[in-house]
C-alpha cells in the first residue's frame, strides 16, 4: 500500500530535509510544539515494516510517500 501526501507550502532546503525524522528537530520557534510529529511517524511506519520518503524543495512544496506492506507475515 502506498499513501502519498502533498502540499504546496514553503518546502524544505536539502539541509532541513535530511533532519526532519530526527526527534526534536524543528524549524519552528522553540516551545511551539512537541517537534516529534515526523520522528514518531517514521518510527510507526518502520515498525510496520514500511518506509517513508520525502520529496521537497524550497518554494515548491512537499510530498511524503508512505509505503506499508499489506500482506500478513506467515507465522
Ligand atoms: N509539509 C512540510 N513542509 C515544510 N516543512 C516541513 C513539513 N513537514 C515537516 N517539515 C519540517 O520538518 C520539521 C519537523 O517536523 P515535525 O512535525 O516533526 O515537528 P514540528 O512541525 O516542528 O513541530 P510540531 O509538529 O510539534 O508542531 C518542521 O519543523 C519543518 O521544518
Ligand atoms: Mg509538525
């Protein structure tokens, strides 16, 4: 199963893109959030044996591609 989510927001520099899955990495003002959204998402998807990839460029928006295996593993 593949889920693709795209926006037409501010996008990210290459430098930011490489850090978005790190716990507590943020480009927002300190104290404005938990700064855990992307890292928790990464961990949940990884536990399901899936992958999350990010395509983004400044001023061009962001696309997140989530791939999760659907087939049950045999016991
Ligand atoms: N759709 C997006 N467009 C541009 N930058 C993004 C996007 N999603 C995440 N980011 C970048 O990744 C960083 C980490 O995202 P994450 O959701 O983990 O924390 P946050 O958004 O900073 O804080 P919180 O979700 O707690 O408000 C953001 O600070 C931002 O720099
Ligand atoms: Mg967030």
